[in-house]
């Protein structure tokens, strides 16, 4: 159970960080283009 919970937590954090990184990348690209 502990392992499963840890796996879920890591997956959630990874997804959240990836989404945040993508948003930042798109924002920078948008400002650079215009």
C-alpha cells in the first residue's frame, strides 16, 4: 500500500511539473514570437 501511494504521489507531481513546464515554455515562446 505504501509503495502504491508513493507511486501515485510521484506520478501526480511529475504530471503537475510537466504541465507547469509546458505552460511556461508556451508563454515564453508566445512572448518571443510577439
